[in-house]
C-alpha cells in the first residue's frame, strides 16, 4: 500500500488469497469493516497510528499466526478476529477498553489472554477460544456478557470484587472448568452460567462476603475461603500449596511470607524484620495482622534459653505493624519472632 494512504475501506481486500506480509504505510489510521476478511496472510504489522479497526476486519483469516494491536486503538469491534483459527496469541494494549461481541469467537488456538483494567467484554467475545488454565478477570470489570467464554477449555476462573453480573451461559460447555473463585460479594447469575462444565465443579468465596451460602450456592458446591487461600490465589499458587515450602530458594518459607505480608516471588532476605538498637533497648518491627497467625516474640541472652518475659509489645498501628522491644541487661541480648499458623475453627 503506497505512502500517504490514510484508510483502507470496507471489504477492500476481502477474500484475497494473500499469503505474504502486507506492507502498510505509517500514514494509515483507519481500517474499514471486513477489509481483510478471509485473507490468507500469516502475519500483518499495523502502523502505530491506527485508531480504528472495523468489524470483521480480519475475520476468518485462518492462516494468521501473530497480530499486535496498535497502541492508539481503544476498541476491538464485533467479530474483528472471529474464526482466526491459527492465532495462538494476541497482544492487547491497555488502551483497549472494549472488546465487542464475538471479537475472538472461534479462535480455537488462542491459548493465553491478559486483559487490562477497565475493559468491558461483549456477548460471546471469546466463545470457543482455546483459552486454558486460569483466567483472572481484570479488576473494575462489572458485567460479563452472555456467552463471553462459552466452550473454552479453562480449568479455573477468578472473579474480582467488581463483578456484579454474569450473563447467561457465560462459561457454559467449558468442559474442564472445575473451580470458580469469587473475591467479592455474590454476583447476579444468568441462566446456565456454569452448565455443562467439568466434573466436581466448585465455587469458592471469601468469608464474610454477602450473598453466598454453603455447602451450595445457586445449585453449585460452595466452599468458604480463608485469608491464606486468598493470598495463595493472589500469587498464583494452588489452594493446597504447602506453606512450609521455600519455593524461591531464599531461605524464607511461604508461611513466613504470608505472615509478614511479603511478596513470595521476591528474594525476601533483605525484607525480613531487622533488629534496631536505641539507647538501652533492642527492638524489631513487623507486620502482625493475619488473624490465622500467632505472632510470638521471644528473648534470650545465650541463644539456648528463650522466653517471653520482659518483651514489650506496642499496639497494632494503622499500618498493621507491631514493635517488640526488650531492655538490654547483659552484654549479649537477642530477640526472635516465632510464626505459627493457628488451627482453623471446628
């Protein structure tokens, strides 16, 4: 396409047996409806200045293997990539705030998906896509339209607190879907939201969230989550993860990271509570707000005999931290923090 061209109009290349890359000029800003519908190219690079991609613009481009949406595009229109059956991935920039109806319907090789905050998802937007493993919907998503992820091979889905409505058949026929996590109050469900999903499908919700019930909710098995479960999910760990593991190899267990509100994906050696010496006192300051953790500060003069006598604790402050201190009464004085997970209520 020659320099200076600013738009490619409706159906301009529809049905062409294009099998090579198309060279588009930097001046291009507009692609019309069905402009490349049923074309055979494997890839296409769009100029960064593109602001509009029309409905069905790349529908049924069955050989398309890669596609990057330009940063100025804020909407993926109806059926834009419908039936692009070979497309394994697509980069959706944070500028995109709307994915319209059937935008990726039938992209059965599309495996991974990252969605930005503030996005809306239309009717059947990802129906019959190849999305696998865990789908974490973006915070600020309020409504999930009908059939949005119908017939997707997802294993679990995480709903943020913002979701208030899930449309009919949103996850219907997702035949290996076994877990749905709700991190806020119960949304309103349309008909057959989780019909024909995986065997043993279970919903999970936070303790204290409104609108849920156990052992069933809306006809589905329901389990109430504890705070540690939410923490594990937030960092991408399965609910049955052993907290005594040191998965990062830095000498800090998951239980310690959880108890002290630390990111387990980081090297945590430098983030552990450090001793402070002021005047005649030795002190440590640490996060202490996990309700299922027992925090105990012990003192010793010889590293053999430990006790809690003479340890002074300040009250839990607004930042959820506590300071523990002891007066130094011998040349050598030590403090240690003991973290124990309390047993769940019967």
